[in-house]
C-alpha cells in the first residue's frame, strides 16, 4: 500500500511521482520525470482534498487515502481543471460519493465538459471566499491564466500554506518532498518558460495578489514543496518583470557547417564585447533548452540554412514557438545561408513584425562564408553590440 506523507499534523501529501514520463503535453521533454501533487487537509469537522492527480496514477492517490484510513472526504478542491490535476476526480467520487467539488464557475464548466461531472456535485466559490473545515480555513484566490483562465489557488489561513497548483511548480520527481538543491531551480525555470511565459503579461498583473498573504510554504501541484517561498517568489518576480538581461540567444542549426561557422563568428564578437551568449542548437527539432534561453535576453538571433527556399523546418518551428510564447526580448536579428535562392529572411522577419520587436539586421550568405561575408557578419554583430550598449546605459 502507498503511504501518505505527513507535512504537518492532519495535512498530508497524497500525490504521485511519475519517473517514466518522457514528455509533458506531448511536447516538452521531461528529463527528471514529474509529480502530480495532491494534498489532504483534515479539519475538526470537514476533510478537504486539494486537487487530484493524473488519472494514470489514480491508484497511488486512492491507496494513500486508504493508508490514512480516510472514510469520508467532504470537499475536493479543484484549483485547475487540466486533467493532470482533475483527471482522478471521478475515481475519488466513486470511492467517496458524498464529496462535493469546490471550484469557481469557469472551473465548473470545464470539469463538466472535460469529465462529465454532474451539476449537483459542485459548490461554486467566488474569488476570496472562504471555507471552514473546523479550525482550518481555506481561502480561494482567483489566478486566471496560471495556467488556464479558470485557475485559482487555495490558501490555508491558519498554517499560511499556499496551494498554488501549476504556478511555482517543476517537472522534477523527487523522493524528498522538500528537495531544494540548486539543480531544482533549472527545472523551476524551465517549467516557468514552458507553462507560464506565454501568459506573463496577465500573471504579472495579478502577482501582487500574493503580497496580501503571509506565505510560509508553497505547495505546487508538480515538483517539490517550497519551504522557503521567498526564493521562488523572487525568481518569479524576475521572470515576470519587463527587465531583460545583457544577453543574446542565438537559435541556429547547421546542415553542412557553414551556418555554424557564421554563428561562431557572431558569438565570438558579441562575447568580446561583454555580452553573454546562449547558443541553442535546434537540430532534429530538439527544443530542449530553447524556452529557458528566451526568458530574458535583450536580443534573439535566428540563424538557419535555406531548405526548399524557406528557413529549415526546425527554424519554422522556432518561429511558431516565439509567436506562441511571446518572450519579453526587445530585438531580433536574422541570418540565412543559401546557394540558389532564399525567402528565409523575409519569413523570419515576419515573425519579428508579428511580435513587435525591433529588427537589428538581416544577412543572407551565399555558400560558405568568405572574407566579405565575415565583414558583413561583423557589421551585424556591431548593430547588436551598439544596441545593447545604448540599452544598458539607461
Ligand atoms: Fe499541471 Fe495546467 O496542468
């Protein structure tokens, strides 16, 4: 039998680790697995389950509840309707048919639609409403777009614990519930980039909600619990702010070496001028590292071979990703290698216009780079360098 883990008296972890998952959302590589976190809070009168878990792991959740001898659940709090948190609600209801699902009105619509949950099983709560469990009070905080429009968080007043669902999470399966090694924060950052970055504008507007609460512990729905919430809150403040770094991310791939030579030259010139350079090779459509590298650079450069007149398919995927994830960078620049014709610059430039970024320059190089091409590459590098100098002088 799976054993629940005690966090505080009558507050338990009843979630599940998933070390076999390779991708999340059938897209993001998950190198360290993930966890689906669910928490049980037992008050003097009522018992509440905060979110459930991915249905593939439902038996872990049910077994952990059994390990505690739980005979009755009064409330299933659904902070977020996505199935990695809601998918086991029907199985919990099967075992605890008296439970009511507590969520907001959008959450109710989504859960009805996604899981076919009946109308009479819901208790709909508004923003800032509270629910008394007997000596323990839950406050519901609407937090739209962290990660879906219905998303909310739950604050346990007496214990100052914030159940934040997706926000502050990480795809990191750890036996230590409170794992806090530096390495974890690479995965926290990656998770922010994958899940929260597209909604940065709206999340940053709502982020001050948290300032009204004394938070001693953050319990997300993926990855370890944060016993020292100041650290992750300040990281999120940095990610969500409009501030950018004196960094250039060059996203590139090379089929026969000529793009790589040009990228290395550009990179060297930028580094000589004290700009941090992140090189992201997207060969084979490998997006590992790409999203983290676009969180906060001032400038992104796309460098691609031409394939059938267009940017390489992997670079076309990059353009789609940039449009969807809307990073806060200010500038872009472009490099296209070709032999007999290319529309690559125009296509990548359209991405820049769509995003409303400043285009610092474009360069087409025919064949393997020659001396005249290196002179043009140096000009492109200085267009970026001068912009960075000016920007950070402010
Ligand atoms: Fe972990 Fe948006 O679900």
